[in-house]
C-alpha cells in the first residue's frame, strides 16, 4: 500500500489525503467490494466523522456490495426520498437524468430528508454514467460554518428552532410532472407533515456544533416574524456558499462518495444539459440521528 507524503497520520489501514482544509478527503488504495476487516471498517467510520465526506475512485461494486458499504456506516433501511428504486435492490435509489426526462430538485443546498423527524445520517453515492463535462456535486461543512460565526450569534442561534417542510422542497413540482403525480403528492404531503429541528445541533460522535438549516427544506424560524426569519436564514444560507467551507467533486465513472448527512449540506450542479447522468444512492441511518 502506497503512502502519500500528505497522508493523514493516525490511520493504520487507510491512506487518506485531505481534499480541502475544511471538508473532505480522498481515500486511496482501498477496494470497497471487500470490507471484511473490522479494523478497516472502524477507520472508515472514524474518517467519515473527521472529514464529513469521503471520495473513492475506481471502484467496481455490485448492488449487493454497494449496500454492504452503506452497512459499514449505518442501517440502509432508514429514511428514503422519492427517487425511483433499483429493479432488484429496493434500498438503492436511482438518480438518473436523461435527455427530455425529469430532473430532481437537488440543485439547491440541502441536507437530505430533514422534513423527517429522523433524517438519514449519511449516504453512499456511486456513479454509473457521468456527463462528458459538468454534473459535479459540492458539499459544505455545517461545522465550519458554525465555527465561522461570532460567538454572540452562536449563542443566539442555539436558542432557536426551525420548521422543515416537504412542501418547501423541490419535490412537489417534480410530482406535478408525473402521470399519477397528484395522488403521489397528496400521499407524500400526508406522510410528511412539517417538523421542527434546532437551528444548531451537536454531532453525537464528534461533539461539534452544526448549523442545521438549508434552503431546500427549511421554511422558517419559529418565534420570528417572516421578515426576520427570511433575513436570518438568508444570512446563514449565504454562509454555506463560501468556497472555503466547500468540497466540489468532479465525478468520474465508478466513483463513490460517502457523506455525513448530519454535518453537511450538498448541491448537485445541473450544468450538463441533456447529457446522460446516472448514480445509485443508498442512504443509511440510525434509530435516532441525534
């Protein structure tokens, strides 16, 4: 196993290279199709908490192996979104864009499924077909954003709660384009009433504080007027757009990204026109995310 000069110390079984100073790492010289070693699995969990998003190049996974990767980090049978499912493995969601086909509302900063009381704790995303150019995904660190705020603002935010809503997301317009979209929309709305999450959360493993809001799902801050809420949320949303808090991945075929859904927001860039883009996704979770 090769050792890079800038590899992160403290890992005996993994070669980890930081992707940016604040978020992300590339894991080298590992075959995700064979994760029988509990020592390797433990270091992968440690690395995910430390770097929040991990990148693996040149991986070849069957659907079953993809699910096994997710099991390293959590339970793949927890919360799912409304993406189509894999034909043989229903815990795998299929994110596909084809010429003239539907696009999903993922081109806005978001943490997955926070319109649920118990969102997934992370995701394993596996690229199958990538555009010749474009189609990147970017992640931003909620902990880095929190740590960038003045201490007085942190204290104020820790007393606040925000409403997260399915209807605030990009899903209702997507349903409207489906043949049975109205019925699907009504069922989804009934199943996902608005929920409340603290604006600042504490990661249960790292113990670090996280700014836990995102444009795609956070509708308003409780106890504030709409004008005050919109202004404060706009300030926090803009913080995630600062490049120093981000990692942007240029997908290649057979790339795997694993991210901590509790500590990050992400954005799927839709700049690839009518090119074909296909990724398989397995979210994982726990009985309680926090």
